[in-house]
C-alpha cells in the first residue's frame, strides 16, 4: 500500500510537471507570435530567450518550501550542529534557514509572475550577503610559485 501511495504521488507530480511544460510551450508560442514592440511579455520576461545571459537568469525563480524546511530543521538538529562545529569551529545560528522557509510560505499565494520576481530578488540579496561575509576560503593564500613534484613518483 505504501508503494502504491508513492507511485501515485510520483504520477501526480509528473502529471503536474507535464501540465507546466505544456503551459510554458503555449506561453512561449504566444510570445513569439506577438509583436515585440507592443508586447509587455517580450520585455518583462527574462526567460523569453533561452540563450540570453542576463542577471535575472543567474538566480532561480522557483523555491521549494519543503526543501527549505528540511534545511532549517537539519540545521537545528544535533547532526547539523555537529557538522557546523566540525567545519567552522562553532554552532550555527539557523535564523537564515528559517527566514528562507518563512519567505517561501509567505509568497505561496502570490501570482506566478510576482512570485518568480520575488524569488529571484530573494536569491540575489542572499548572494550579495554571502559574498560580503567572511568565507572558509579566507584561510587559504594564493600560491605565487608553481608546485613542482608534489608527489614522490612525479
């Protein structure tokens, strides 16, 4: 019975993704047939041309609340804290993980375009904050001399 439930969940998930894919194909064909000078879709949709590399395309426009919850819960768990002590030498404040989860829950009811824009903005802000913080890479110094014969067998 549990296998059947999992199988049904998988089928409904795949069916949902097929619906999304057909909707996106329909939307992109409408965008392609609409005049680019009069269409707000062609200028406001950063994903209209799959080959374009714009700042908006650098960040995802979807977010899984379940995955955000799992990350926050793991961070709070003894295993997650042990990992942080091992890697960084101290306990981690998991507020940013819970903040991501609650952000995801807050935007669930928004219109799709607004939700995608807010998610991209969220990830852009998160990335900027991450780059401004100290990193574990700060303990390494860049080599100025090439390493020769690093191993005895070279």
